[in-house]
């Protein structure tokens, strides 16, 4: 079964780093960014997703590790 990109399906052009609810879906239990083979996100959106997660961490919206 082929996974399709969540952001392409929802027609989301910009991934907002302030939308922490969406970003948390792409983090593992330890707080790591999940790989695209696990989430089904395309290359273009995986790069933007990683950048948004890193920005949210730097702005203290997301934690670097889980508790």
C-alpha cells in the first residue's frame, strides 16, 4: 500500500511552525522527527516539515525531548 503525502492531499503550501498540533503527529515518542518512509510525506514537504519542527523547537513551542 502506497502512502500519500498528508500536505499534498490537504493542499497545504506552507507548513506553519506555530501549528504544534500538526507537527506533533510527525514526531516519535522520544521527540525525534519521523522519517518519510514511516509518515508517507513527500521529499519537498519532509524538508519543510523538518525546518518547521526545528523552528518550533528553537522558539520553545515544541520540546527537544519527551518527558
